[in-house]
């Protein structure tokens, strides 16, 4: 029974978005609104000796200036969002979380020191220049390896070193495997990433209503329910007094689930104190410092293989840049560990990472969330092994794939959700085969590349495989209700940042309740409408909230059939729901509309059977035992201009499997966006920092992101291996596009230029350096 | 950013010393100097300096302090800290005067300039060349004033 599930239908929300009718945080205008700006540290590491705000306070239009001292007992380090998995035994973790305003010292450029509130943002910004902070500069740590040297300045002086965490995960015995190996491939690999560069920066508007004693916060968060609970606890309010609204958001990508950002803690406090609504909207330069990002890992890794290319074991020791604080626990490096196993059978495995404090912006998950780093490690090592052993690069992957009958496959290490890293289902070879077919793999090496080389052109092909752990717990919930109008309202706790929830969720409900998706009114991310749930992250919305919505819609369907059966004097299983009408299958003239039925289920007068629950409504929940694992292959043909070392992508192929597809159009969009961000990561974007911890390219003048011209047309195909973990059989797809692009670029560029690449991002400049080095060595 | 250089000035060491260690005199050569205030003679002074890094113009409020001022051996170390909107600067400048003859003095100098915040973020590509240009301009002025 799927009229709409699986259909490629346009998005319900697009008319609102495309005509500028959707509400974003900055659209919230309130009477008497005051505006906030932050004095942020220009120093990467310094002690605060004194702060003088007197000149700022004297400026006309300034309402107040607040330092850490002014916050009194409200000043407190933020909560630890994700604790290290209790299920991992060999670990060290030093909890150091961000503070609302720096008190004694600053630990990265952009850390907020003073909050200024004024009648306008202009006045508030001008007042920032009136503030004098006496800083005593301290030694700065920006390099991961230097950070761990014994003479490195300490970012958290109460710790013995800048090591924030250490985790060892192991299965089998790598050293034994190594001793049996025919070949060992060992490399130093550096994978760097940057900010997510969402179209919309962060923003918070907070309003305290003294008459109703309620706080309303509009917040560009991916996790409104937790923000609500946290704010109520911090401010000493009942949860029922706090409403958090995450309206439309111009891109989340992970950094918007960091909790709590200083601004999210401070604005609500300020609104209550001033009894005035207050607004702060992050500007683009602030975003480079004050919104979390992902950055580099340095891997020392080796792969042990047999002569015929079978993997015996993987050893990986890496450093992970955590930034100045680590509020998000170890999610990113744990994902790197998981993805370094790829979709391959790796019987012996040793992985050890150290997460390092640096004087840099905090690192939290950004689309892919460490999966890029791990994927790069295993895919690179396999490429090098294939070359060394004289095995075709597609073939070496094929020889190591987990086979369809081996699922569910237990990788015997712990994943970010604390559960064992289990792959629920998969069928990898057809995906690789399809990608090879679409990229015309054989023809490329038989005809196209030799011909290009004969013409002096540098043409290369890449083909890589990846897995994506998605749809992790704990749970989400939803309420589905048929209204008296015959239309259906649905509320869920997760927020929406462009994923098409108003359409894909509506499709799920429409199939159950027998209406059109356009007749389903979705509410996401408003805690007054639904206040249970964890949030939008880890490619889990469709899986976890989708299945909760499905469960609630199924309940409602049963209620509809039950009520209609009474009215139509027929057994519920003799009924069908078509176009908003419940009718007897054998006699469609006997029918009643959903609207009438909803009214009947909610009588205004009279008596009901004791125990009657009103309405055609249900609230239900879904939580998977563990995450569902999607997978796919990317392939591309790239040409490098020998003079400029710029590149042109001739063909880009994505073959992807995320289980059952709810809406192929939306899925394609997710893949497109992911690949675009992947290309940015692989070839354009890099944060450049000097030795003082100063970001040297914190603007779009200098920080390159790919434009429409740099993102090729994608040729896409999907296979469907349903997940056994949820009734809809779906897996997440939000991060897939972005994950393997670095590995793909490295392989394709190597193929084109005949050199070895063990780092990302790459760039024309970097290619020039590598070419020069290769020539010097030759 | 680190800068250093050597200038030969046609004047005796005492005359050069007197000029370069007097903020009021040397200030005449400081590019973009808008105001100067002696806080503690021979020790501390404040200055306001406007600098343009390409399209980015900034006014720095500087606090400067002589950390070493030794007329006998011609050595001086000046430490200055300043701020501009969203930015900060830290400078340590070293100078060493050597008498080459009665009317010729060699000035060896070096400066460690750290620019932080907004200006580092959006004008760093310009900072090195701008600073080099301003330094050259400064010494040209210095020589002409002393040698005059």
C-alpha cells in the first residue's frame, strides 16, 4: 500500500521557501526588540587581566554590557553533549566544555568575552570598539603534533598535557596478522576539513513574557527539544514555561546541533533580565570562529595483505584536532575509526587515537563527521596496495567486500552510538559494478586514457567505495491527527534544515491515512507542538522520526477503520481509505469522509463509553537497536590542465544504496548537496592559520567554496537493500554524498598525474608542489 | 611577521640616538600618526595610527613602552600593543646603533609584528607588503630629518 512512498514528487515546502514566505530566525521581528553583539577575543590564547566597558556603556543607545563576572552563578561550562561510550574500556577522556563568556583566559580567536546589548545592531557593533580588554598573550598551540610535545603551552592548565582523550579499539591481533602478510602498506595520511559554510548563519531571538511567565526562543538549532530542557534547567523554569522554535533553517550540517553555544545560553538569560526581547544574528566572519567546524586528523596507518590482495589487518594510530574545548565528546574520531573499516572484511584491527586540544575553534560533527577521514585511510591504503600487488583497483575492493550472506555483520568495535558497529544489511558488489559500468571503466583504460595520453592530456579515473552509518538512536516521536477539516496534522520534535521533511514525512502519512501529501500539515521543531526527541543529526531524521511518524499514522489508520466500521456497519478489514473517504471495498457508495469521522470521534455533547480516547489521533515513538548502514560507490573521470593544474570533471557517477527510498527527488538533492560539499573539501576549502592561531582567510574573499561551475552534473543510480531494523526499511542519506569525495579525488588525480597523494584538501598549488617533489625524486 | 634591516645615517651616534628615542621627533616620520601623548617621559607613550591594508583601513590605538633604553651602548627595545576594531596588534621592535665614524651611524633594527583578529582574517595577504612599504617610508623620512 504505497501510493506516495517511493514516488518522485516535488516538495511541499518549496513554494514557501522559493517565494520568501518561510520564517527564518532573522525574520522574527518583535516590538521593543534589542540587539546583541559580542566582543570576541582577537587572541588565540591569552590571560584576561582586566576588562573596561565604561566607554561602551556611555555610548548613547547601549543598554548593557555583560562579562563573565556579571553572569554570577549562571556562568557555568556547558554540558557534555555526548559522553564517551561507556562500552569502550580502553579510554581516557578529560571533560572540558566551552563557557558562555571567557572568564580568566581565552583559548581561541573568536571566543566571546563581553556581550553588548543596544537599541540597534549598529550601536552594539560600534560599542564593541569602545571596550578595552587587557590581555596577556600566552604561547599558542595550533599544530596537532606540536600540541603534544612536553614543552607545549597548556590550553587547560589543570591537565598534564593537551591530550583531551585517548581511545584504543582492537579486534583480533594485528601484529600476528602482520607477521603473516605478504605486503605491508604504511603511510602518513593527513585529512583536513573546514567550516560547513551553511547559507544561513546561526541566530537566536529570545522573548520573556512577564504576563504568561513564559520564555520563547527562536533558535537556529538542530535540537530544539534538548535546548528547551537545558534552558529550563539552567534558568530554573518549568519545561512548560519554555518554548523553543527551530523554524526553517538555511542548512544545519551538524554544527547547529552543538549545545549549548554561548549565545544560546546568554540571550534567554538576557531577555528575562531586561524583560525585553533580544536578537543576535551571527555574521559571516563570526561564523568562521564561533560556529564549530571540523578539521584535521593525522594518521599513521598500515594495511597488511596477502599476495592476492586479501586484507589481513589494519593498524591506524591518529591524532584528532578537538579545538579549544570538546563538548561533543568523541563522536568524530569514533566515526573515523568505524569508517576506516570500510565495507571490507578486516579480521585484525588496531586503532588508537588521541584527541588533542588546540587554540582553535571547537570541532564537532559536520556532514560526514569523521567518516571522510576514515574512508580516506582505507581507500588510500587499498589503492596503494593494489598498485604494489599489481591488482586492479576495483578488483582489490571486490576481493575484500563483506558478502551479502554475512549480514548483519558485526565489526566487533564500538560505534558513536555506544552500540557494537553492526552493519544491518548490504549488497556491495552490484553497487561497485554499476558504478564501473556507468563510468565505462574498461573502455576508459582500454581506449580513452591511452588516447588522451597520446595527445599529451592528463586524464584520470577514480572509483571508491564507502559506508555511511546512519539512523542511530536513541529515539524520536510524532503525533498524527486527522482534523475536522479532513486534513492531517503531524508534529515531530526534530527540526528541519532543508531535508524536505514536509514532503517525505507527509508521503509516509498520506499512504496510511488515505489523503494526499499536500493535505498533511507538518510541524517540526516547535516544542509547544511536540516535546520529545533528540534532534536532526547523523542522517537519522527519515529513519528514526520517519518510522515514529509511520507508527503513529498506522495507529490512526486503525482508529479510522474502527470508527468507520461502526458508522458504515462493516468490519474494519472490509474498508479502504481513498482520497480522504473511508468506504466499503465491496460497495464504495457506503462511505464517510475523514473530516466527518474526526468530528464523530470528538463529540461535543452526550456520553461516551468510559475509557474512550477522543479524536483520530496517536502519538508514537521509534528507536532502533542500532544504526542502519548505507553504502555506495563514487566514480569520476577528471582532466588536469598541465599548465594551471586546474581540473575539469568530465563525468561523475554516484551509485548509492540507502534501503527503501521515500522520495527519489529529495534523495537526489541530498546526494547533490553532499557531493558539492565533498568537492569543496577535496579541492577548494582550507582554513589557513598562522602560528599565532590567527585565521588568515576568514571571509569569502579568501576562503574558496565551489561554485555551480565547479560542481559537475551527477549521474546517479540507486540500489535498494532494505534495512531490517525498521518497518519502513529505510536508511539515512544525508551525509553519503560528502563522504568519499576526498578519497575519490586523490585516486583520480594520482591516476591522471602519476604521483602519490596522501592528503586532502588538494589544490592546484598543492598539486604543483607534489609534482615538483615527484620530479625532483625521479 | 618579522622584519629587519640596516640603515646607514650620516650623523653622529648621539644625534641619531636623540632623534629615534624621542617619540615627538621620531613621530614626525611614523606613517599615519594621528596623535601622540607622552605618558611617562623616557618610558611610556600612547599613539593613534591609521593604517590602510588595501581596502581595509584601521585606526590603531597603541600603548608603547621602552623596555630597554640604553644610550651608552645604543640599544633600545620598544614594546607596543594596540587595538583596532575587532583586532589587536603586538609589536616588539629592537634597535642597535653603532658608531661607524664621527658623522656616520649604523642602525640595525628588527621588528616582530603580530596582527590579530579581523585585520589578520581579511587583510593578511596585504599586511606583509604594507608593513614593508611603511617601514621603508619611515626610514627614508628618518634619514632625511636627521641628516638635514
